[in-house]
C-alpha cells in the first residue's frame, strides 16, 4: 500500500471534486444551516474539509461544463442508488455510491479531461432515473449552464468530511453491498474510471434523447422548440409553441402528462412549462398562470401514470389536428380535482 502525503490527498481530492474556484459552500453542524462563502477554494479549504473542521461544498458547474455529477437520493433506502448503478452499468457508465452526511446517498459519475457539457450529462442521468422510476430525484448541478440569472448554481457537500468518516458517513461504499465501506477511500478514488463525452453522445444517440437542454453548442436552448422532437401530438406542439388563451391550468396539466410520457424529467418539464406560460394570452383581463401553479400541475401529472392525452377535454379540443393518429375514443383518465382547481 502506497504512502500518501497530505498534499497528495488534497491533489487527488481536487481532481474529482472541483468546480468554481472563487466560491464554495459550507454547512454549520451547530446551527444545521448551509451557506455560501465567496472566497478562493484553496488547499487550506480542502484540508479543513478532510480534517473535519469545515465542510466544503462544491459548485460543480463552470460555465456549461462539469467534471462530476451527482444524484441525491434523500432517504435511507439503498435500493434506488443500487438500481441507478446497475442501470448506468448497462451504458458502460461507472457510478459510485457515497453514504451522505446524515441520511440518504449520493451517486457520483466522474468525467474525463476538462469536463463535459452539463446538458449532456444531466440528460443521461435523468434518462437513468426515469428507467428506475425515480424521475424526481435531485441532481447536482441543477442547471445546464451559468448565465445572467444563474451566477453560481447550487453546491453539494463533498465526500470525505474528516469528522464523519470514522462514523462511516460521507464515504464511498460497495455498490453491491452498501453496508460495506471501501476500506481505503484514496485507493478507491485512484481506481475510478472517468466517463468520456463521446460515451454520453452515444447514449444520447442510441436512446434518441432530446429535451430542453442544449446538446451541441454554448447557445441557450429554446425549450419549446426542442420539445417538438419528442413526437408529441400536434395539439401539444401547437400549444407549447403558441401558448393558450383559456383553461391554462388544465392545459398545463395535459402538457405535463405529455412531457412525462415523452420521457422528459420533472425539472426539465418545469423549464418547458415555465417558458410556455410566458406565451399565454389569457382573455378577459385574466393573468397568466403563476410559477407556483405550473409546479403544482406538473407535480400532479408526474405523480401518477396518466395514459390518455385528453382529446375530449375543452382545453385540448381547440388545438386538435386532423392529421393526429391518437385514438380520440380512448378511455381518458381524470386527474384529481384539486390539481385542476
């Protein structure tokens, strides 16, 4: 077993858990509050984390690239992280389970070189989450790129916080038996295989993944335009592109059902629907549907498996297209009344 100096450990840690270098997050164990520190991420910051004196939270997103991504399973049921690792392995993507600081697990994927486009990585991760029926799992980073409205993004607490490692928290575990902690965390990190952007491209192409994320350039995407690639019915495509003048909440619910059936992850659907809401033209002086209402309708749509598109619904009928192949006589499932109020 090789002897690793403190500096060697810091350098190894930084190769995996790095992002923005001028700001980081931390967590106060006394107050149990997280906050941001606008200061350089120095070796002293990393050392304080590894020694258990101050948490280091990494802002993974740098412009539009990342060198790591994490899915946050916020409960103690280890079956979902294990399923994620198995599903990722089908695509030759190595994923690694960390037991987080208090409860739950983080599953990490690490990328080659200077990183990959966050939009590609998030698209693939949400594909895997959809396959294991956990589409609403939180993913870090939460955005595809930094811009004028997203300056830093969101930080995630890095592993190997020294004060918790002896209690087998913030450590990486065996994906086949998560009750077992890797005996040498540094040897584990040294043996990790990183994912290339080409592999992400292959997964995206094979699964025909498309969404409101930009996959090939730095240009900010237009959510409604990208969604057209999903093969949604003509009515949904028209509604998304042009907005609606009435029945906004019902329309929002029906669109969310369509986006879910098309394979869009929950937070991506919210982005699409929020953009759609700005194009609505409510009649009789009514206001546009609010962000809170959009979230409520989408949450209801993603909560259950609604199969029908709502062809007979008054909110959908004005947008019906004679070329649509959907069987309008199919049985329609009704959402709960509270969702459409």
